[in-house]
């Protein structure tokens, strides 16, 4: 780092740069939840997943750990009954831990709130009573469109209590995105809020929610949380209710947790795929909750007395699994932060780690790259010695960023877990176990115990050490998605068609990631092999962005690809052909950007819009995205000989250069 000028520092940097394996410290291993290597062997038997189920309290015991009779529609912990809200809240109150902090929340402007397990119990019960009163019944999907306010996990747990699956839509998504998801889930209930703060400014969120509701084809009852008080007064329409008034009207009420079948849906989460239509990933009560509890215990090393912080947004799966369900099921203190990491200054995160004495910190490589860019002086202002473990998720982490995190945040004392997983997998799949495994920066590690992940070639044969191929998973696991909502067919075709052999009843899950295997069985995930981009750890479908762009008047055709970006990992590059009579000018460029923000949200905003008279196409008319990627990255252009229009490539490249 530029500001590390002392000789000792330089030497240390040089040593770190060369070191490619790291061992967890003895101090960490001694206290780790899981430190016996025998665990890998133990999990070769699927019955071992009982260990995960045993972390929960069941109302009725299950008959069978795994039912494979209708693969790939696997079932876990069959006929068992439990309630997720009871497991995340009530049982900790009953176990004499009512005064322990469950959620510590901090707003961007510095306001703080602490919810003990008893507070959470009261609030969840009251809101569950309110939801019932609004008409929410078991299996009704309740949509939540909220930023990082404490009412979000409260509402999720209230839904879980009454057996109503939730569908959380990331608050940064657009009104259109909300409408699409509510229509797809036929969701008749929405919990949202008036607004929130971003970099000190109050944003009106209700306006966006209302606009979304105008696109919903059926009636919706809406509950609005008042986050901004006098700062923003919103008008509640006919079918809208004030959250505060509702819970006041149900003060002190109790709602018995509904015993749910292990296979009953806990929630839906929409995610992007290859086609324009988002996929409604279905997660269950028994399998999902067992899985996130187990991985929180084994990988994040969470203990009830810890203060644990995952800096993701609850609007994504990371927040569901590792801010809300996993940590609360284990009865720990989970920290929730509303704002951005650089407000009011670039040491906000480290200041909070110090003040809350955070034990584990879990974030994304894009954040680590930003911290690196900002420099070591920000973490150095604070005492980070409370940290025991660091984690990363969402995209590949380059060894340099890994080492920076290990040294400047973890002081070379904390193991770093690089956890590969997806919305669909429910929880972590490939990572070292922090109390056991040697760490290799840049490589996620071996599959977790019981996870049979394999890197295969195009024909499905396992690759050898040192080779690259496609990541696959050839045994089921409790946290797996059960189907795509209302679309079993797409579930099978999206995930189980590539490498499965239906005739021999051999089912292989295909996550659409490329990967490389090393001689120790460690897996380095290389990134998506489908038309999905990963921008700052957020998953975006190129088709979704393209269809937003061609919806803009004046656009004839569009192709979207990902280009390298230092901080975001990938950035959106849009190549656009205009219609006759439209000028490819800045005004149109502005409209295109706006069109993308309206259809999806600011996260999908193109880094560059490149106008071109033609797109490179094969003779069969397929757009050659690889070439467009090369152009975006300024790389040497790949083979153009199969193109119908080879000249167009140089022409586009010159436009990017001169843009
Ligand atoms: C995709 C899933 C898992 C929660 C956040 C993203 C990429 C995820 C890693 C990692 C390399 C990773 C993959 C995956 N990814 N974690 N540790 N190393 N790549 O969930 O939105 O469902 O995206 O994120 O490409 O397929 P998601």
C-alpha cells in the first residue's frame, strides 16, 4: 500500500504476496465450533444431516432425513413439523436468554436500536397478529419492499410465525421489478416504508412502491413503516395501513407459532436467470433453516454470545440466510446497518466493528476492493482486535484483495472463509471450514462436508487436478431450492438438464459457474457461464437489461455484456443500434440509462452505452457476445472468422476507444 512506507511493512507485504497457503491460528482452532477433520467422512452418510436438524427445535420429529423417490424433487426431514419464528425467537426467550440482544440496528445518521430476544418476541407477535387481522392466511405470499430497517426482519419472522411465505424485493429494485414479482407470486400483501436515508439524504420509497402497485393486476393491502417521521409525510391510500398504528392496535397480543411441515415454503426469492423473467426460488422451513443454522455454526463459527455482522442487504439471499435466519436460529446478536460504508467517512465500518466489538464480519469482494482503494489509514484508526473470523461471498476474490483483508482487517489472526453459494443453494456450499482447513487466497476451498461438488468437462466427466471446467453438485443437500414457484418444468430444465441422466435416475445440479480444481481438491470459482452478470456481487440477467433497453423509443436492437471493473468486478456494457430516424446522441443515451433504472434499478445502470450501426453476428444470426466482451475490456479481439460481418468489430472497437 502506498501509505505503508516503513521497511517492516514492505517486507511483510512482500512475504504475504508470495505466500499462497495460510493456516488458522491455534487460538482459533481451539475454540472453533467444528475442528475435527472426521466431519468430512461422517457426512458421507446423508443421515449425518441430522446434525443440522438437531440445531433446531421440532414440534414433531421427522420420519426420514432424505426422500429421493421423486428426484430431482427431493424432500428433507419428511413429515417433521416446526416453526421458523419459534426457532429464531421464542426458544431463546424460554431458554433464559430473553435479555440478550438479538438485533442491534444502526441507522445511517447514527441512531441506534437494540432488540433483545424478548423485544423481538413481542414485536413479532404483535405484527403477526396485525397481519392475520388484515386477512393474511397460511400460505399467502407477503411481499416486502423495504430497506435495512428492523421492521424488515420482524415482518419476515411474523410471516414465518403464521405460515405465510415472504417474498422480499430488494429496495434498490425499481417499481417495475416490484410489480413483476408481485404479479408472478400473486401476492396480495405488501409491507413497505415511507423512505430511508442514503448518504444523508432522505429518499422517498413510498412513491416507488405506489408506482409499482399501479402495475399489479390484483388488489393489495399495504402496510407502511414510518422510517422518516416528520422528514417525510406520506399519504396512505384506501388499502394502506400505518405499521405503527397496526401494532399498537395489537399491543400485547400473542400468536401461537403455526407448526409447519418441514417441506412447507418458508419464503420465495426472485433472482435473475438467462431469460428476461425472474425466477421465484422456493425455500422450505425444515431443510433451509437446518442448513443455514448448520453453516452459520460450522463456517461462521457463530456462538450465542457473539456479535456478528454481515454487511449484505436483507433484500438478497445473503441477508436472509446470514443476517436473519442462521444467526437468529443460533441465538446470537446480529448487527444491521442501514447505510453506506463511506458515510460520514470511509471508516464507518471499522468504527462500528470497534464500537460494537464485532466477532465475525462477512462481506463481499466488491466492498473489500473499495476498502483497499481507500487505503489502510481508515481501518488503522480503530481497534479491530475483537474480530475472530472474516468471510467473503458473492463473486471471486482475487488473492491480493484476500491478503489485504486478512492482514489489514484480520491482523493475520482471523481465518478468512471465501464462501461460494447461490440464491438457489440456500446456504454456503464450497468453502474451507475455518477451524480445519488450510486457506488458499483466491480459491474458495473444498466442498463442505456432505456437499458433493465436482468440476466436470462438457461431457460431464470429472476434470483432473489443475484443469478447469464446470461446477456441478451431484448429491442433494437440505438447503437446496425445491422448485421455481409455479414452474416445476423450468426448475428441471434450468438446473437439472445439463448433466443429469434421467434414465439411470442420476441427477446433477448445474449452478452455471465455471471452476478450476487443484491437486488438493480445492475449487476456484471462475464466474458465470450463462448470460448472467455479477455487478458488485449482484446478479443481473443480460436479457433483462436488453429488454429494458429495446423498450426505449428509438432503440432497434441491444446487446449487453459484462466488462471488467476494478471495484464492481463486472460492469454493464450496452451496445445499441438505433432505429432509422433517431440520432445516436447523449439524449438517447440518457433515456436508455433511465430505461434500465426504471425497469430494474440503479444497480443495473450501464457503465457505457455504445452506439453502433451493427452487432457482430455469426452466420446463423447469433450475437457474438465474447467479442463484445473483448471490446469492452480493451482485450485483443478473439477469432472473428466465423462472423457474417467481420468488419463491424473494428468499427465498434474504435467507437469504444473514442467514446
Ligand atoms: C453467483 C450467485 C451467494 C449469495 C450472493 C450471491 C457467484 C457467489 C462466490 C464466491 C466466486 C461466487 C457465483 C454464483 N458467487 N459466491 N465465493 N466465489 N463466485 O448470490 O445472486 O444467487 O449469485 O454468485 O457466480 O453463481 P446470487
